[in-house]
C-alpha cells in the first residue's frame, strides 16, 4: 500500500498528479504478480474536523445530505452537522458571523455579498452543487386566462417551452385596472429572481429595476416580484397573496399535488444547464482552514457523482434512495413521492402533462460541480441589467470579480486527490488547460447568445434592462 501524506496547505496539483502516476504504476505491478491492488489513503491535515453546515429545505441540498449520509465526509475525517435554516438571509448571516462553517447557497449569494449588494462580505465558492432544478408556477386562475390567450395551451399536453407571451395581456389588464400583479421569488440575488425576470422580459413584461435609492426591484415594474421562502410558496399562492412564483423542488410539484397551480416552465428551458446552488464559505474561513475546505470539496464531489450515476440504459440508479433520504424530517421533510418525481427525471406540469426530464437536476455530469468563471459572470450581467450593480463597469471588472468569488484551484486540488485515489476518473473533470469559460451558448428561451468574454455586449443585447456604455451610470432603457 502507498500512503501519500499531504500535510499543511502546500499540496500542489503536480504533487497529486505525480502521486497518481506512481500509484497506477504500483497497481499495475501488483496486479501482474497477483497481489491486491494498491490503495491510496490520502489524508489531509484537517484543521477543523467538527463542522456545521446550513441548508434550505430544497432537493438541491442533496450533495450535502448525501455526503453526510453515505459517509463521504467521515471518509475525509470530518464530523459534519447539517442544519436547516429559516431563510436565505439568516443562512448567509450565520456563515458571515461564523455560526455556520459553510452552507448550501444560492449561486448569487457569494457574488452579491462580495460586491456588496445587501450584505457586504467576501464569500467564495469552490463547488457548484447543481444545474437546473427550478420551475415557474402560476395559479389555476392565471393559467386558465393564459389558455384563453393562446389556444395551444388548452391541450392536455401543450407545447413546451411556454413563454410569458400569453401572460402579457393579463398583466397589462391588471395594470390598466390599477391592480398589482404579484409574483414570488426566493431572494434578490437568487437564480430564481434572474430567471423569472429573464422569462418575463423576453415576452415584453417589465419585471422592474433596482437603483441606488430603491432596492425593492420594483421601479417601473409591470409585475411586482417579492421574496417568499421556498417552503411557503404553495401556501402563499393558495392564499392569493401571489399569482405565481419561481422556486426549486419540491415546491412546484406540491402545487400540482394540492391542485392549486400549474408549473408552466422550468429553468432548463429558460437557460439550459444553468448553475443553481453552490457551497459557500467566507474567504476568511477558507484562509484559516484550507485543508478542511479541500476535504469538504472531495466529499461533495463524491456525493455529486453518486447522485448522477446511471445504469447501462442511462437510468439514474441512486435517485430513489436519495429521495427517501431527503424526505426525512431533518432534511427537506416533504412527501417522498413528490421529491421522487423531479429527482428521478420526471416533471409533472399537470396531471395530463407528465414529461421525462432526466436533466432536471444535474449534480455532476456536464462538469456541473466545477466553479466556472463564466457562470459567475452571467450573474453579474443580470445584476447590472436590473440595477443591483448601479454603475457601468468595464469588461475586465467582470472577470476580476469572478476570480475573487469562484475558486476552481480548490476544486482541482480536491479532484486531483480523488483521481489519485481512484474515486473519480480524470475525464470527469475539465482538462488541465480549461480556463473556466464555458463555450458561448444560445440555449435560452429567447435564443439570445451569452458569451462571458463580452459581458458588456451581452448586457446591451437586451431590449429591457440597463444599457452600458461610456456613461458612468447608464440609464435604464424601456422597451
């Protein structure tokens, strides 16, 4: 057996690659002589073995839960407690003040905190928890009105994706009648906020601006978007306080089960394979406990891989077990059958419209767990588009900010150790020369192309949204 000790924080990728090569050579030699294959016991010098992580009751907390329940944290010498939090603000505040070592975070939270929107604190991420996973649901009454505006929606299986165009006449009528059209999202810097804004604006519905003097996000809004905690979305819809919402699972499926609403699109259709949640820690915490951080990421990578494992026919093999675990009262605490629907690759829009969506939740494949700089830059462009970033910034600022927040070097250390240990294949992580920029894509509901290398051009490409140029503070542009 070969043991590769990795004390302190000076471990390099070169060290790990050399260790992996040596192990492969030793393994081949032992197999040739009939000996047991070599096993690497990679042990980091853990600075803080007892940890507490926060999460919100959503199925995309799964990597944290699975890393605990499957013993992956324990394998790294970590004793982890996972604790549900009441809302995203409390979760972030508790990471900042040290009550939590890290947390299941909205992808926009480390970014928003680092640039100082709302709470100011340097938060980083070295691990993306998942792609996709959200839906937009409207009340039964609004769905019926949308069907009247678009005959194709009256089908038991209407064509997807469903845009917000049939919603626009309804919103216009509310506005003419002096009534507010209220919809829910989970947090100002959540993917949900930017996704529902994107969906609405693509159909000519103004979702409102933020500015220096008004941080409600409702300036010039046709639709008023307010914060509602995810588990409360269905009951708030049922009460009529909101007419629709954007949220993660299982809270769209619960609207179907209760018969109170219709999910009409998912974020897979708004932006295919979009980043959703991340594992976040404070930069100060990372500086104090660098090896512990690497060990955490190792465990999370293994959990993500387990969640995405498939059989020879491409069927997800572990998701039913994951749904059972997640349904426990200490985790999501929702009905197991509801969780299974989306987690096992099936999404129920209506009882007559049940569709296979194998990539509704992606935890590992497509390099979903890697912290791509381009993902961070997309969030920054939307923050600027809607006024959370109040002034124009040069293109270079977007790249520099992404590198402040996203830390792929930590991910690569963890992944290299797992490769050396034979727990993942090198092909399951991006190539060594990958620069962190996913290729430009037009897989959005409006067909617009996103190229992270041209954030200013992307911001200016939208009809509705702030426009950037030479002005220090570009004014909003109406449709």
